[in-house]
C-alpha cells in the first residue's frame, strides 16, 4: 500500500506543469543569472594588490590583539598615520607575498576620527569574537574579503581551544613511567618529579598544537593565492543556500492533497481509510528525493560554470539536501497551521526564502554581519544562512568543526518543523467529525 501511494503521488506531482517549471527550470536559470551577474568579481586579487583594505585595530583585549596581528601578518602590513595618510612601516610577510590589508593600531576615538576622514575602511575590535565595529567606503566585495580574513582567524582560535581541551583530557590521567625510568623515580623527590612531568606534558601539548596551527597556516597561505579571497563565492554560497530552501511551496503541496478542506483530491483521500500520516510520508518522500537529486545536479552544474565550491562533495551536497528537507517541512507545517489560507501560504512560500536569503547576505553581504551583531537568534536559526555558512566553512576550513555546528542547528530546525507538521496533521484529522 505504501509503495503504491508513493508511485501515485509521484505521478500527481509530475502531471502538474508548474512543478516542472519551478523544480527543473528555475534553479538552473537562477544560478546562471547569478553566475553572469558576478562574473566581474571572480578575480579580485588585482584590485586588492592595487588598493589594499585599510583597517584600524582597537584593543579590548591585549592578548587578543597580539594574536590577531600575528595572524594578519601573513598577508598584511603595519602602518602609521603620517600627513593624514597611512604609511607602511613594516612589511610583515615575505617579500614575494602580496599585501591585501593594511592595519593601524589605535584607540577607538582616534579610529572613529580616521574613518570619518576616510583614512581607513573599517574598524576592527580585537576581542572574542572579533568584531567589525564600523565600515565606510568598503563596498560589498571588500567587506566580503575582510570578513573571510577574520573568519579564518576565528577558525584558528576555535581549533586551538578545541585542541587544548582535547589534550588536557588526554594528559589528565597519564602514567608517570611514561616519562621517568625506575632509577630516575628513585633518585628524585616528589616535587621534582611533579615539576618535570608537568613541563614535559606542557611541551608535548604545545608542540602538537603548534604543528596543527602551522598546518592551518599552510592551508591559509595556499588559499590566499587561490579563490578563497574571491568575494563572488560568498554570494554563490548565499544563492545556493536560497535555492536549497526555496521549495517551501512544494512542502505545502504535500499536505494540500491529503487534507479534506484544502483540495478536491484531499476530500477523496480523506475517505480512503489510509491514515494522514502515512499519506503525508508517501507524498513527501518522492518530492524529497526529487529535490535531493536536483541539489546534486546544481552542485555539478555550478562546477561546469567554472565555480569551485571545494572538494568535499559529499558534505556539500548533504548540506544542500538538508536545506531542501528544512524547506519542505516548513511548507508542510504552514499548510497544517494555515489550512484555509492558501493565498497567504503562497505568499509566505515566496517571501520566507527571500527574507532568509536577504538576511544571510544574498543581496548585500554586510547585512549578515548586522543581523549577527543585532539579532543573533535570527542569525543562528536562519536556514539559508546556515547552509551558506556551512558551504563557506567547507570551502575555507581544513577541519569540520564549524560544519558540524551548522548541521546541528539545521537538524534542530528540521526536527521542530517535523513535529509541527505531524501535530497539525493529527489536529486536522479530528476536524468536522
């Protein structure tokens, strides 16, 4: 019976011509338009080398400031304010490296004056987390690049903290015989053994953490000469996040055909004797498979256009598919919560993805930063933002720590809307008895 329902709902879906247009044609047309619109931004390195980003670094934490500067030194130069302009006083990276950023250390009052006088493009506050406090004349392209640089620093910080916790746990219960022979134990006092053992463990932890950080630095240096500084990728990530989440109306479609008060087919199905939950999953499953397949196609189509999203195909496509699942369940939840308001559901099906796309930086990149600073909850639960940030970290990070954070939030979103859908179906099943 269940397999028969799946075949039936698959045929119903494909007989609807509008479904063919929005499922098969719209995603490819949309991503093609985005590609041609952003084609002029695909190689920003030349403009950066000609006119590097200028920032003022203000300190809320001296250690944080020192760590940030150590990180920026690989691709930036220190400068002083002289005759109303920033003058480079030290080229921190090696001579064969290009400078993408010029920084000046100062206090907040002076930094505000400098940005007012257009001597710098942005004010960066060295704290946890690093914050862009203000910007002017930077533009979306360079704002995207600056954000990528600072995100790279945050990734290194999280990795270091994670490693410290990992090694603290690893070395919390060690055998003293791993560090001293029996003869050495017999010849030393307890205080000497304790002090020397602590020093040896600290040295081991520091060496291992340093090795990982250096490998991260190698990855960053390789990416600094590649497309990692490409601001167009940020817009591509947001656009793909939008495409992953746009089929909300398709999710509503799965419910409309099983609820009596939403369609003629729903009236017929309501007297079939099959539970609404079973009909929902039978209708939902083929639609989900279709959307997942087209996410896979979109990934390869973007590659054919010459845009590399990174080498982690399984994780990238999985993230896009989870975005599809979140969209379909959002639509199904709307259909159960608003059973008599089809026009409103249609409007929401169009408006919600656009709203989430806008707040994730699809149109204006620094909007995502403003949302993160002022509405952190919206930033965390935004499914388009979660997908686009997940794609970004898969591209830029050498580890999957932040990727799994994205998966966690997306999983919570999916679970919540699945529960809402099932509750709504059960509620509808008792109406007008």
